[in-house]
C-alpha cells in the first residue's frame, strides 16, 4: 500500500483478507476471555492482553503511520494513556526527560508525576528548536509539533538527529497533524503518539490513543505497560475508530482547506492579533512546516482584545460549538484561558475547523467578530463567499 494515495489507504487500512459471506470490516469482539486449551501460545488469550478488534485497528493505524514499512501500533483508552505509556515505560528514577513547556495542558501534570518519581524534567519552548539545548544526559525527548494550543513548529529532523547522536530516544505527539499530515517515524522519531479522540476519529464521540514504533523492543515495553495498568480501549470504541478512519483523508482535506481560508480571513481583521496557522505563508513556522508536514491541521489560534470580547465572539457563533476538543467534523472554539493551565492571554481563542461548507463557516465567524466588537450590521453571506471563492 506504500504507493497508494492517502484516501485509498485510509479506506482500505487494516481490513482482513476477504472471506465469502463475511463483512468487510468484522464487528467488534466483546470478550473477556477466549477458548484456550493447553499452552497459551495463540494470539488471543485474555481480554486485557489482546482483542481481534484492536488488531484490525492497530494494523490500520500502522499502515497510515508508515506505509509499506514494518511497524507496530498499540492502542489505548485515551491519548493521555498513550502519552504516559511511552514516558513511564522508558523512564526510571534518576533519568532525565525533556518536555515542551508550551504543549498540551496535561503535560504539567505529567511533569509533576515524573518529578515525584525522581525523574529530572527539563522544559523549553517548541519554537526555535529550543529543546536542543537541553539534551545532554537525557533519556527521552518529547516533541509536540505543532504545539497545542500555540501552534508553534520545530524542526523534527534536526531535533531527532541531535537527540540520537546523544543517545536520546524521541517521541513526537502528532495529535494535531494526524499521520496524513505528518509522519514522525519518517522524520526519524522512535515513537509516534496521538490522541485519536481528535482528528483521527473526528466525530467527538470516542476517547482513544495510540503509540506506533518501528523497534519491536520499544513496542514490547509499551504493550507491557498497557497490560500492567490496564489502559485498554473498549472493543466498541476500537471498532468505531476503525470505521471512522475510512473518511480520514476526506475530513482532513476539507478541514485543512477551510482552516487556511479562515486564517486568511482573520489576517485581514484589525481586531485579531497573534494569528497562528502553520499553513499560512506569513506564519513564523511556515518555512519549517512545509518541509515536514503534508497537511497543516484543522486548528487556527488567535487573540481578541480581552476576555469579554472573546466571550462575546464565542457566544455569537451559530455554527461553532464552545467545546474543548478539536479535530471533529463540527467546528469548535474556546477561550483557552478558562482552564488556567496554558500560558495564553485571556482573549486567546483556539478554533478547530470542521467540515461545514466553508462559505457558511466564514460568514458565521465574520458576523460573530462584528458582534463581538460592537460593529453594526455584520457582513452578508455574499461578502464572505467573495472572500473565499475564486
């Protein structure tokens, strides 16, 4: 499948060989145990260890992460389960880990836990490849690019080369890009990690995560950790995730195209500052992003004047849900500062572009911005369409 297009690969990924009168994608297997006589040498023995539904999904994700290559994927009950599986399966008391200081909101909690276990944690921003300065003596480097929610990008190849030269393992959180936007293993990383709750499954109805590795020993470590802590996905969630992968390329292409159009509209609004989108040529990260990303993601971030303006903007939106996730087919946005865990201004907005008709979504955003700043009248649908369409 290495020479196939992303859409073809997505709809075929992980499917078993055809069997007469059997479904193309077998239904979920609900089993705590399996028939097992004699020595336990078969693939399925106990429901915390393996499940046929996981197997199909793991093969599918692996085919998307590294087409045509031998890799292994391990699925988890959530993105955080996947993240902690990598860190806690690799790191011991006395080791050093390098984390981004502008990454996902739960990373400070991870830092606290690692510190409590006697692990030294060093942090630096994603932008400017600042983590390079902290690699000496480290066991593992954690990269999040693009970062969430600030959308900074680092040169993954450069960081991986420096880390490996220093004997440091590298994990990349690829949640925002997904494997059809960026392939960390092709960029040299040891682990590609994601919260599949977001763009991978895309419907806002599943909690799931995964870790993909080339090295079978690293995979064994991660799978052992899953078995020990029991951070396993339900078979229904795994089956729904596999089903959802079939539309991955369709969803992501629509979302990325509209996200760029939204960024272009926002760039022309005087009340918008701090605009970030890696696919926007004026973005500070664009030069690095185009060298390592194939698609730039569904998330656009920007700032409004203050908390009150941001709240008015969110309240005025009609086609956008005020929700805290991203990557779904329905657009969402939130004032990120309400959680208190990100170093962002009070008027900072993280906007996740969905699969709505672009002209409708852009018109809704421009009208909401007009209302938020007290401008009378707003813009017409025709005006928004003229901004987008050639």
